[in-house]
C-alpha cells in the first residue's frame, strides 16, 4: 500500500505531484452563507463550501455527489488531496469547513461532537449539497457523505439522522457514534449503506473499535461493510480505491455483497 502522508496536514501535496491532472479540475467556492454558530443561536457568516468539478465535466450527465468532511486539524482544502485519490472523473464533490477552530489562526478545524455542533454540521452539509446542485448537474439519489477521523464520525451521525437523503456513507478511520442518540431514526437507518475503512493497528479507531461496535450493528440490523487494512492511523491509496469501487457499485446499481459477509476484521481477510 502507498501511504498518503499529505493527508496528515492539507498543506503537503507531494503525494499527488505526479498526477499532473488535478490542476485541470475546478476547485471553486460556493456562495458565502449565514448559519447558526455552534456557541449560540445567532446567525453568523461562515465560509462557503469548496466545490470540485470532475475532469471533462459533462453538463448533460447527472453526476453522483460526494460531500467530504475533513479530518481533525485540517480544513475543507483537504478535498484537493482526496479527490485525485478517489477519482478525478466520476464525481462532483463538496467540502464544508469543520464547526470549531483548532488553532488561534483559524487555519485548522475540528468537528465537535456536541449536540449544537451536530446540528450546525448538518446545516453545513445540506448547504453544501444545495450549492453543488446549483452549479452542477447531479443525480439526486446518488448523494454520498464521507469523511475521515472525526469527520467520518460526523458523516455517520448526519447520514443516520437523514438516511433517506443519502445513497451511502463512508467513514475512513472515524469511530461509530454512540452518544446523542445516533440511532434515533432506526427504521430509516437500517436502509442506509455504510462503508467503514479502518487501520487494524490504529490507536484511534482500530480492531478494538470494531469489536465494540459489532454487537450494536447486529442488534440494530445495520448495513455496514467493514474493511480492515494492515496499518495504523495513516491513510493509503488502497482505502480510496476501495471507496471508489464501493461507491460506483451503488451508482451503477451493481449487486453488492451482503454487509454481514463483508465484515473483514482482525486480519481474517483484511487487506495487506
């Protein structure tokens, strides 16, 4: 596997300098919006989401959309590194900024898991969808939510609360949420397709997290495909390749493996 060191901090782009094609893609800003702040109910100005246009965008084709939630200590600019790893052609993408600043300069952000932050993140996600649909031709039934680390946890939270709005959710190293009633809409949540990609040796979200979550998945009858990789907290190209394959199986209506049979963890059939 090829480790992606750049995703530990969005400034580093050395991992992608050889592609040469991303410069031809569109990274644009949506319209600056007003939204409720995390700390109070007032409406505050927040940065617009970053939008991504695929290579050779064709306006007559309804594209699937990926809404990407960045990892802790990063920002929406992470989308610039993620999309060349997933696909430069298959998707339109949008990335909002995290709900809480992680440094005094306001260059890095986190996704706080408080009730107020969850509500704010949900608003930011749906604003990103609205702005992407205003600029691109999207397939409304092929909208995916994805993220890494705390962004992956938040992606799960929002998708579980709004399962009918999303074709699937992907968490890369983000723990399954357990606080603040993530399964309050259980009937809908059972129809949501989820992909959980983890590093087996991750200190934040590895085999132990899977073992703790499996009984809940089974009891709630959730559709969760789990794939384990022989690594720690780093992200690898194989993860994004598998993510793209899983998404395209849904986009093209290909039959998917029963998630209960795809829970590959603990080195049993994990990728090396």
